[in-house]
C-alpha cells in the first residue's frame, strides 16, 4: 500500500487504478500516523473557497532537521560560487516556501477533481507569494477580470477550414490534406534520391498511383459523373495538386513556361544559385546596400531580369537559405536582408 | 465544511453586512484598545475616510494574536462580522495583515470592476433562465 521511503511513487494519474484509494481502508492507527502527509488547504480568493490538496514530501521533514541545524549559513571564505552551499540555500528556500500558515498568500496550480461530491484542486505545484503591498493580489484581480472578458467568455471561433471537421465533408478534407502531404513527401524523396535537377510530369506521376486508394470519396454531387473516372485521371488530378503545393513552397519551379512542361528542382539548380550569389556579392559592395544588406525583393527582381521571369519569392528564399546555410551569405537586420560574406568580413 | 469566502467590502459597507458573514476589508490602524470584557485580548480599530466621513471598524484580534502593531499603517482584515451591543459592528479577524504602501485607489478600482463584472454575469445568466 505505501511505498517505502525513497521508492519512486507512481504518478497521481495512476492512483485511481488502485482500488484501495477510493475505499475506506481499515488501517492500524500506527500506520495512519506514519503516512505521508497531505495538507488539505482551503484557499479563499474572495469569490469562493476551495480545498487544495498539497502533498508534502517526507523528505522535507528529514531535510528540515539537517537544514535547521545549519540554518545560519557560513559565508564561504573562498568566495566565488559554491554549488554545495547554493544547493543548501535552494533547499532551504524551497522548504520555506512550502511551509504554510493561515493568512499566507499562495499561488496554486493544479487540476480540478471531485472527491466525495466536493470540488478540490489537486495541486501539482504551490508556493507562498511575498506580497507586502498587495500589488500581486490587485493585479491578479484585474488580470483575471480581463481574461474572462477578452477570452474565456467569448466562444471559441474555429477557422473556416476547421469548422466542418466533424462532418463527412470535414473527414474528406482531412484525408485529402494528408494524401497531399504524403504525395509531396513521396515526390520530393524520389527527386532527391535520384538527384534530379529537373523533371517532367510523366517522369514522376506514376509514383502517386499507390496513394489513390487513400484518396477521399467523391462528394455526392459528383458521384455519378466520376464513376467511370479512370485511375490515370485521378493520378493526374493528384499530381496537379501536389505540383502546385511544391511550387508554392518554392521547392520546384518552371524556368520557362512553354508546351514542354519542365520543372526545375530549386536545390539542384546550380545556375540559379550562381546567379543569386553573384547578385548578392556585387550589390553588397555598393554603398546603398553596404549597411543593411540587400532586400530579398531586390534580389528577386534582379534574378528575374537575368535568369528567369518565373522565379517566385519562395524559390529565391529557398536559394538564399541554402547560400546562408553554406556560409556564402549572411542575413543582416532580419530574414529579408542578406550580404555576401567576403574574405575580409 | 469549508468557510464562506471573505468577499471584499469597503469600510463604509461593513455596517450593512449581515451577522456571521465573512468579509475582507481594510483601514489604517488608528488604535489598539483593551477589550472591556477581557483585558487580555485587545481590539484594533481600523479607520478609513470616504467622502469626508470617517468610518471605524473594530477588529477583534484574538485569533491573530500576537501581532506586531504598526500604528497608522494600512491593514487588510479577513474575518467574520459580529454585531455588538447597540449599533456596533465588529469583525472577528482570522487574518490581519499589514499592507503599508498599498495603492488603495487601485484596490478600490479592482473591487469595483470585479463586482461589476460578476454582477453583469449573474444578470446575463438570469436572463438566459427566463428566456
């Protein structure tokens, strides 16, 4: 029933599993007197009174004697930081903050439990608060009031995308998001494995076939028309969604918009990296950018003029992050400004 | 059985609080007088000014003895209201803390705001019950 002193006690979350806990156990008085002490501390905040269960460790009692006898700490003559002494001071402070008397101001954190039809707080932490001029209590009163007004009393507004999550439509949405994520990861890992610098849809579309079985069911309005939809069409649709997502993230881009649908892999595009690096290097030397560095939009505009009009901001950000990771450039005032790392820096 | 919460009251409201209710209130320690009934127990008088009127609250300090009195300092008392002979009102203190240096105006504002909020909430709740 009782753990021996020093033995690790199971978490309070598991106590309910022990049937003895909720029964009126028949104990020897001798054992009751030796039991680990829990204090039932009624706490009053001016709006109500609730019991807080604050468990006091037996170890405190042992430490108390040791600490009390050496309560006047001797100042170390050696000076500097003495860990043993500091630890003693810490333990003393912890012990004092847990010694409670009527009238003490407490901060209690814990979970609400109902025990024998009474609400209680099972404290996971509690400590005395030093508040000589009631500053803490007054600001607590004002703070709690504003919390209620600004947050607790307002109904939580789920974002639109999440609002219908517990409908069948919502289920579909969740499933299609997860399929999209998996498809993106599948494509990118294939591309990286093969070290592809560029690819066409037909090179990679087949990879998405296994994911079709996980795709969400069509909505009822479309059901009749898509009954005969071939799997290749489904793959095609999925590919369209995935490639758009990868473009939005800047992982791939189309250098030239033409009949020939070729996608460049940003990380592998050496030409783009070289052009970007040159732009940052040249402009870093100019007085205009010497102090703050080049803004990412300026770099983007130069790249668009010299390399390709179709490079997006997310693509250039990816390139800049790679250059920074490889210590060729560094960000200056924020993540939007970069400078070239020259030998003299 | 848990005690009732000590609800904040302004010193000028104490006389209208019912017998036995738990209150929190405040005042400056003006006097310490030995009780006529029991010379060993003293009573403290907490004094406040409101709209040019002085309000005195007698605080029975048996439960909080010994306490080191600091005359003219601000004190917060948490205790139970008792009626005395005549029209007297007394608070039997369970907690008596010196809070000298307290920003009284801020405390008053906090009490007023809290009351207003709790009242609005109760009114709103009772409206919902009706409809």
